[in-house]
C-alpha cells in the first residue's frame, strides 16, 4: 500500500504538467466562485442544511447536478426522483467522457477507476483548450495523468471550500442578490466560446427552444427537458457530421 501511495503522490506533485494545470485552473476557479457561493447559500436557505451542501460538493462534483439535487430535496422529492434528475442533468458528461477517452486509454487501473469522477465542464474545457496550446503534450499518458489529476483534485478542493464559504455567508447576504444570476451567467460564459462547432450550436438551440416551450412545467422540469433535448440534438448532429 505504501508503495502505491508514494507512486500516486509522485505523479501528482512532480512535473511541469502540475504547474501548468495550476495556472490553467486559477481563472476557472475565479469564474466558478459565484456559482459555488450560490450553492452554499441555497443549501442553507432551502433548509437542506450547510453540512449537506458542503458534503455534496465533492461527492456530486458538478454544480448543476448539485444545485438540482439540493432544490429537489428542499421540495421534498424522493431519492429516486433526485437521482433521476441529477442523472439527466449530468448526461452531457457522457459526451465529454467519450471525447476524453483517448487520454484514459492505457492508464493505471487506479486512474481509470478514480479519475472519471472529475469529468465536468471545467476540466473538459481545460483539456480541450490545453491541447491547442504549447507547453504540455497531453497525448503522453503520464503528462495527461498528472495534468488531469492536478486539475480535478484542485478544482474539487476549491469548489468544496467556496461552497462552505457560501454556506457561512448565507445568514448575512440579502434575500435577493447578484448571486441569483451566477449560474446562468457562468453557463453562458462557458457556452459562447463553444458555439463555433455545429453540434454545440444545434444543442444550444434545441435546449433553448425546449426550455422555453416547457417553462410552465413545475419543479424546474422545463430546464431538465431543455438539457435533455440539447444533449440529444448535439449527439445526433455530431454523428451526422462524422
């Protein structure tokens, strides 16, 4: 066991890939800060509790899914409904995982089992953009492993800490604040650069139209329908283009 731990830690804390991942992660964390604070505030004000909000941060490791779970739990939804909704919201990660699969190929077993937990919007965007920049060859399995582990663990620690800060600030923040628009603003900021690709445009259009048409549905189901429609449209468009 000690040899395995030293082997894992050596891969995490050594190499230029780690420094590059930390530099790439800094602006991402800054952009995610309002969303993480919003989730901490939501956990407290919804009555779910600060502890649940904070613990769900590293366990769910996805802001949209976490916010969905907290909202449904506050509304008294059952475990099955919560799990189904979170699965639907996070369905887009299947597309990310398919695109990232070459980086996980030929990796050690511990990495293949644990590292997919970190497949979320920010880490996918970091890897996608980093492949277009000089400095780190992410086609090299060792370099990818170090970069991905640093980005994933670093993001998880920052996200959990910021969620805790949001929970602590909940009692002193006004009932209506700029945090209310944090989630939509963050997703728009992440979406716009991706609209150059045809599947992304198709998915965004389908999601927007579907969400608008189903906006009258209760408990945020319209948003979930929009997400599902966007994932399907983007997948079909990508397949037709290939």
